């Protein structure tokens, strides 16, 4: 009984933490978006001089705040007990569209085009395809892959996203024109907090790909480089 009571309390505390993080994220996102919007408008109007410099600083600090907020949320998600799956019947196009929409602003800032390829049927058949997935967490996994691609790919390059319908599962491929991952590091990149020595100059905490693997494996799938 004592063990069951302790577990019940732990689950209740986990749900409270999840609700708190979700609420804080929601409350911060709106004013932060407004700061970036007004900072951008100010920067457009103030072409030069001190006002332009101050507008650039406002935008720079707002972008830093946005980055740290995202990393805070990801770090909290990385606790395995925080990932709670509610699978439903979804089309892969719906999942991809939601993730690409989330990545649109950051890709535009870097001049990167995200190109959605049509649904691929290697067997030649063409029919409506659905997969059993949790929408929130699967989109989160795709968000992290796209964010990684945008972060390391060169400016004005291209990222492609494609769903391939195979015999018993759907494969979603995200390809970018970044430097790639050295062969000796490919077994390490999904480890929690791992960061490649070559990427230490780029902000990050080594959570994104770990979270991708956790989410996909909990849905009965797998991820590879």
C-alpha cells in the first residue's frame, strides 16, 4: 500500500510539473512573440543610427530567450516519465505539415527552404495511408530533427522532408545539406547530453536527438542517421 501511495504521489507530481511547464511556456510565448514582432517593425523603420542598433539588440536578446525557453522545455521532456503517449490514427502528411509550420520562422531567418516531397509508394500502390502515433510527441520529434537541420545546415540551403510508405510502417526522412556526422560519432549522437566536438560553438545542450529517439522508440519505431 505504501509503495502504491508513493507511486501515485509521484505520478501526481509529474502531472503537476507537466502542467506547470506547459502553462509557463504558453504564458511566455505570447509576449516573446510580440517583442520579436515589434522589434522587427522597429528595425524596419529605423534603417540606421542608434535606434537601428537598439532594435537589433532587442531582437538578438529575444531570440536568445526563445532558444533557452525551447531548451528548458526539451530538458524537462527528456525525463522519461514526462513522455506520455496517446496514440491515434493520423496521416503522415498531417504530422509533417505541423512540424514544418513550426520550423517556418527559424528556416526563413537563415534563408533555408523546407521542401515537402510527395508521399512515396515504393511498391507502386497509391492509397490513403495512416499511422498510429501520438500527434504532440511525434511532431515534437520532427521539430527537433528540423531544428537540428536548420541549426547546422548552411544559410540559403534546402531541407527536404519525405514520407515513404513501406510494407508495415511509414518512414519519414529529413535530409539537409549540413556537414553530416562523422562515422565514429554516429553511435553517440542519440545519447543524452552528447555534443559533437565539432558543434560546440553552436548553442545547444545535447537534448534534441536524445528526445527524438525516446519518442520514436516509445511508439514502436526507430531512428537512425
